[in-house]
C-alpha cells in the first residue's frame, strides 16, 4: 500500500498542471479595440442590408393593401407569394446575420488567439508545464505528448488514426 502511494506521489510530482483564461487575455490586448470597431462596422452593414429588405417588404405590403381589390386572382396570388418570399428572406437573413457576425469575429480574433497561443507555448517551455486547462471549463489547452493516450486507446480498439 505504501509503495502504491509513493508511486502515485512520484507520478504527480512529475506533472505540472496550469490554467489559462484566453478570453481574459484577449480582452486585454490593445488590438481588440480595432477588432471591436471592425465588428461594429460589419454589424452596421448587415443592419443596413436588412433595413433595405424590410423597406421593400413594407412597400409591397402597402401596395398590395391599396390595390388588392383591383388585382385578378392570379395577380393576388403572385403578390402574396412575393410578400411571403420577402418575409422568409428577412427571417433567413436575421438568422444568417448571427452566423456571419460570429464568422467575422473568428476571422478577426484568430490572429490574436495565435499570438496568445505562442506566448502560452513559451511559458509552457520555460516553466515545464505538462498540461494546461482553459479556465472556466474542462477543455484542455495543452498537454505534453506523453500525457495523451488517445493513440494507445485507438490501437486497443483496432483503429487507425486519420488526418
């Protein structure tokens, strides 16, 4: 029993685990102000595009309400379909805009995260950390090569790693 405790203690002594709050660091970088300005401008562009479509929709609805009694049944159906298509376009655009904003944010922050990662790697090398976890989650930010047993487990399962 004493041998098991000593072996376990020795194994723990070889590990050096740390955490990193990359979001906190990101928000401290001076470059983040420029990123936020670009995101704000991009958001305004998207909002402007949406407003144009909404204006078209409102104009078509108003025109339909003013003239619907003079339309033939076929014309009414066409106008209603056009209005419904614009409604769907507006809904779809709102949903896509959120995704587009996130993609733009990722595009603008990726170089900053790369900068943070390079600094993290330097600290890891200098301090001899074996594992780094993201603060606030269980996500692993870094693990020394010997700590990862993924390939051993895959081998036991008869799986070949793919790129």
